[in-house]
């Protein structure tokens, strides 16, 4: 996420290395490069102009602590302005009303509204402890109704069945009636999208909104839509009383301009950001953290939250106790660790939250990618239970059998075995009280961010 913008902005910062101080000339040159970086990231021109003017105002004629380098001063100024633009009006989702609270999702077709409805239901059920009812008014795409029904069953939340022969307004009315009679806390209504904005579609969603009086009307927008996202934001902002924005598919967006543009164009806060296809891949929007990601400073807080939410604490304690007893780390343990990693969205999701230079260092260290993680799990599952417990049994014959069972060449088995042996040594060192030594070794390799 934001890879291209991060890369360009880091290049701007690197260009200030060796400069003793900020001058009018290098400020002008630097801001010109920042402007180009933002435009290439698909940030709307008016937003770019506003950002550059604000950054310039914070730099020109200001006295800075001599302890900071010009690059650090620039990063701080850009970070402050990004937080200001992204963070204005940011708040928790509003649930303070007489139940059922109605949440209406609107946006173009393909923006991810249906998937987002499921993710939001999961969030409200688990984080806010609410009884949620999902309903679809997309009579033009029966597959969307079926998709939402399956999501509701998977998440174990309520679902109001929809008859495509009925009008969307009637479906919304019936969903609200059921939410009231069944005492649901929240009703999430998924509306129909279109490939292009048209008056008929806008009138339909306006009528639905006026019928159910949603407390939250959220504009769901694809972060990869670029300038189309800006045009859609304008149209929906004029047609509906939007209260917030949900930015989807941010994990696939290397530019990151939509987050800045849509926030500025709609004038409404971004409440959530979708970072994957899984139902748990919905994050509360934190402007400070997103600004840090854009600048390549990482988002360690979100990473820690992901770990605490996804990692099985009992399993971790069980492994720690096993190692403390002098027992060796085996392939069963590695299998558990790899599964935990997959639950967190894979290595790519973790790397996205690491500082850019640290992530780059990790990548240069030949860290396996998500595809390799999947292959490693397949290899372990092709082993017998005895082979998992006693890896030294893996001779040439057994390796050939495992390779055939997992569909990989024998070289992949050898590669995994080599990595496993190194990991086993590390685990043994940690169990023997060598954590301090291990941390000192890593500390010496930690890169400086700026």
C-alpha cells in the first residue's frame, strides 16, 4: 500500500542528504519533487496544491532545532500536513441512537460494497458486541444478494432475504421492519452500484436513504480507482448526505492518492480502510498511522494489534513451555507458526506495516513470500507425524516422497529443511537464556529510517 508514493518521497528525503540546512532554493526544489510525487500517486490537483502550500508555510522562515537534519525536518512537516488532511473529522462509527441503527453503504459497482458490508458486520459484532442484520437492495445483481447471504451465514449474523422482483425501496423497508421486530442493534443495507453514474441510480439510492433514515451513510470507494474515485465522490456527495468514507482494496494500491483525494473532495472523514479479501481485513482508520506508512515510517502499532488479535496466545505459551523444558522446535511447531502468519494476512500484510527501509532489508535477506509460505505448509502436511517430530529422519527417499506429495521439487524440501535448522538453533538459543544476545545481534543490523 502506498509503495510508489513512499518510494518517491523517500527519494526526495535522500536528495537532502549532505545539505547542512534548508534554504529557499532547496525548499523550492524539494517541494517541486514532492508535488510530482503526489501527482504521480493520483492525488487530485487541488489537494496537491493545498498540501504543498501548507508544507511550504511550515518550512519557510521557521527556525528549526539544529539537532534535526533537513530530511527529518521535511518528513516532520509532510507528516503533520498528511495527518491534518487525512485526520480532519475522523471519529468512531456512530452507533448512538435508538436501535436499530441503520448504516447505508453506497458507491460504484466493483468498489467492494458487499464484501465491506460483511467486514463491517463482523467488526460490529466482535468489537462493539452488536446484533447485526445484513440486507441487500441490489435487485439488478442477484449474485450480490447470494454473496451477502453466504457472508452472513459465515459470520453468524442476521440476514434479511431479498426478492429481486421487489423494488429496492420496498426491500429496505422490509429489512428495517425485521430489524425492529427481531430487536437487532444494527441494520447494514448494501445498495446497488453502477459502472457509471446515472440519474436513475442516484434517485433510487436517495429514495432508499429518505425511507430508512440512516444514521451513517458511508461512501465505499475503491482506492485503486484513481481520478474515477474523485468523480464518484463528487457525485455521491451531491446526491446523499454522506457521513463518512470506507476506503477499500488499499492493499492492492501502490499509489495511495485516493485516500487523500476522496477525504478532501467529500469533506467527510475516512472511518475504515479495507486491506484484504478476508472478513477480518477491515481496519479502523488512523490518520497518524496512514501518514507514517506513506512516509515509509511503517505502522508498528497496527502490526502489534494484528498480532494480539490473530495469534493464539495459548498455543504460543505452549510452545514457550515446550522449549523451556529443553524439547526441540519441530515441524509441527513450524506448521502452527505458518498458519498463524496466514491468519494475519501473510507476510505481505506484515511487511506493509514495517518501516520501508526495514522491510527492504528483510526482503534483501531472502525472506520467503506468501506463495512460498503456502508451499512450505503443503510440504509439512506431506510429512508423516513421525517425520514432523524427528526431522533428521528425512533422507533422500523420504524427501522424494514428500516432494511428490506436495507437488514441489526436492530442492524446495532441502531449502525448507535448511531454514528450519537455522530456526531450530535460534529457538534453542532463546530457550537457553540467549534472548539478550540475540537482540543485541539484531540491534546492530537495524537500519536508520532517515
